[in-house]
C-alpha cells in the first residue's frame, strides 16, 4: 500500500515541549475507555506514569529473523548497551519460565513478560508460543506481550488470542514500498526471499492486515516506528494515519540508533539519527493522528527491571538455574505490591481521566 501525497503531509515542524508534542499527557491513557485503561494501567511500556513503578522482563527465546533491516545487527552485544536486538543469552522455553519465576520473586513490581527477540518472535513461532503457554500456566497474573515486525503475524492471530497475549507491538516503518525497501531490503516468507519494493509491499500488506486482525479481536496494538532522516522522517505521519485506521491505539516513534561501532548498514554508511528537535516535531506530526508515547527506552531483548534501570546481569542462566523459587509465595507478594501501586496510580490520575468511557 503506497501513501498518497496528501497522506504524507509537510515536514514536521520543530517542537520545544519536553514531553514531546502530540504525546499524551499524564499517564498517556486519558483517551482510553476505562475497560482498556485497566489493561494498561500497570504496563510500563504503555503508561507514562506506570513506567516509574512497574517492571518488565523480556525473555530472549527468538534468535531467528525473517527480515533484513538496515538498522539492525543482532551479533553485537555489550552488557552496558540498551538497544533492540541485543541479548547476552538465548533461552529455551523452559529456561525462560524459570527466569520469569526467579525475576518475579525478586522484583515483585514485575507486571509484564514479553518476547522481543533478539530476532523476531513470530519468525520463531514454536519457541515463542510455547514460552507464552508455559508462562501463562506458571504465572497467570503477569501480562504477556509480544513484539514483531508483522511479516508472519496474520498466521498467528488466533493463537496469540488463545494464549491470552494482551499486548502486541508491531514495528511499521513505512506504508509506501519505495520507502520501505530502503529500510528493509529483503524479507523471507515461506522460505522464499523477496527483495526491494516487492518484499516491502508484502511486508506492509501483512503488517496492516495483522494490526487490524488483532484489534478486531480485542488485543491492544502499539506500533513502533524508527525515525530515519532523509528516508521515512516525513512519511511517518502517514504511517500513524494508516495504523490508527486499522485499530492501533498508540504510536511509539523512536530515533534511529546508528553508531558505526554497532556494525549496522546504516551505521557503516553514516546515516544519521534525528536530532532531538526533529524527533519532537515528528512526534507532534504523528500525534495529530493518534496518541504518541515519549518514554520508550529502546530496550534490549533480555531487559529486566524498571525502564532505564536494567538488571539483566543479575539474572544469568547460571544464577537462575541455582535459585530456589517458591512460585506461590512470589505470586502472593507480587499481587500485594501491585495492588498498592495500582491504588497509588489511581489516586494520581486527573479527575477527568477517572470517569472512564464507553
């Protein structure tokens, strides 16, 4: 699907608001009905307010990917680095469940367990879906989240819903194949590689179909977009319009990370990321179509803890294997802590946001 000239609009203007023009105020949830707010109130990746109080865990069970992206290099890892696609260890589903229980016992404000790579969750469907099934059985109080590029998403919508995955993030960087091909030069579907605009068009079609199918089934869909000056920077408002029409409820516009040391194609050719003013202006432009989040930390695929405070090094495979965990005791402690935090968050909500909606 190509964007029309009227969809792309003018270049985003500069913005000086620290929170990000167009970004939702407060916890970023005031636009949502109360039934939806209940699903995301304690989700640190969705709520601006919750990310100060609630923790998340990414279990790295998905090593393979079905896209070639010019901003990604999954071979690089530094313990001090926060960047999508990076993980120190790839876990089996059984190891992921054990790690979940160990983290949940030690960090009782844990509310979310997600799969975000280091490849693509749905390019590794057996490992990812088995992990979700096991975590749902072992820790049913935790929210399940999945991040995907969307290429394989249409095949797995029913299974995602069946497993109780409440939140899905789909990375959509373009709705124009000519632009998409500059970001994703090749895709692989059903063992066939497609390059250039043909591959980009297939990716876009399946991404938008997947977003719509999930939204129709009641799954909350957030869309991530990487802002790349000179390539999709002026085009992202069209992306916001397209995904909003298909039911996505939140747009996360992230800056390109293109340090040459990371070995990505964009890093090697000197492609720059957006300036702070450009990023804020772009969020403002996208915010005219739908709510835009502004607190994303662009986390590792094995992130642990509060946003901006990664404790992953404390939960190595060896330490988790040696830990003695009482799952029921951990669950009771989590529920007590989360109840206190949720009550505090409700007290902090502005009056106009507490009335709910239909």
